[in-house]
C-alpha cells in the first residue's frame, strides 16, 4: 500500500492532543487513531530521523548528535522500498538528504533531487528552519502528483522552530501546531481518498527552556496519528524503533526490522 509518513518536527504529545482539532475530527469519524509514544534518546533531531527511518536507536546507529554529518550506515525505509522496485520521495529538512542520499548537503546540487538511482529518488530539501510549513506540504504534494511515489516523507520544521524561539508553554508554539493541523486538512482527505496509509508523528517534543535533548516527559512524549484502512485502531503500545518496520510492512516490502503489529489489522 502506498504510504505517507509525516514527521512534524518538535511536536510534543500534549500539544498535539490539545491543538490538532482536524486530526482529532478524522479520528472521531472513524478514519484514524491517536497513540502516544516515547522517543528514543538523546531526544534530538538528526538522531531521531535516523531512528524513525531505520529503526535503530541513536546509540546503535552512531548518529548521537545533530552534527554527525555522514550517510547512514543502516538500511532505511527508502532503501527497502527501492530494493523492492518502489518509488520514493521526500520533502524534508536537508539532514534527511545527508543521511540517505549525499553528505555533506550542497544546496545547489541537492536541494531539488531527481535521481532514479538514489535512495530518495525525488526530493525537495530545505535548509532554513523557518522555511514555511505550507511550502513543505506544497513541495510534497507536487512530488506526489508528479511522480506518484509509493513512499512519501513529509517533514516540516516550523513547530520545532517556534519551540526553540519561544518555548513549549507559549501561544507561538501551540499555534505552530494548529497551523500544521490546518495544512493537513488540505491534503489528508485526498490522500485517504486515494488509498494512502498515513502516519503523522514527531521526532521529539520540546521544553520550556526552548530546547530538547534530555529525558523530561515533555521532550520525549510524542504523538502518532494513523489513518487508513490498514490500521486496527486498537489500543497498542508503540515504540519509535518500530515505525520503520511498520511502514515497510504497509508498503509490502521485505525487511528485518521490528514491527508494531498492534496498530495494524
């Protein structure tokens, strides 16, 4: 099944629960379900992109801080999909390109990627944290409409950016989450109508010090919304290290990663 994975960077679970009214409405209509999961440590961005996309905790992947600039040493969802002959695409922060396509990132070369031989074949990669979330979703939808990818990653950064500038308990941070919810309302109905399976999660949360990286619940508790006919909507305990294998199972590709079977039919 074709799958969209949305990583809303820096989105704390409680704020997702309180602020994302559209996603809750889809769940109430029977189209999806919300889970809470605890992110791996350290609760930092690049290590957790790698965790979500390869299933490897940071201490095992070696990507233990944001300044590890190299290709991943593990197979990602992109690699499993490509090995099965599927098409991959991403609209994401440039660190994703550095992990799975080329490192270091060269904006003139890598920002717009069209390379049928790459792990991420079709990509729009940005490198400014304030790059508008609306543009990220537009970039992603253009890739979806043009290339019909089997796996599409969408990774906007404005929630995290607001958290670093203003902190967790602020209108700016909560409103960034509300903006993302509104953007999802523009695209999710069409994705579901087209038979896509959709997961919306976060890499880590945020604290009132305008940072993250430690073990505070507000830094580690993140949401996982799931939508589509493949999901059970049953209670389940989900680990962040199971997201890679779960997406691979949705795609129907061979893999050797752990899966959260409880959220699948």
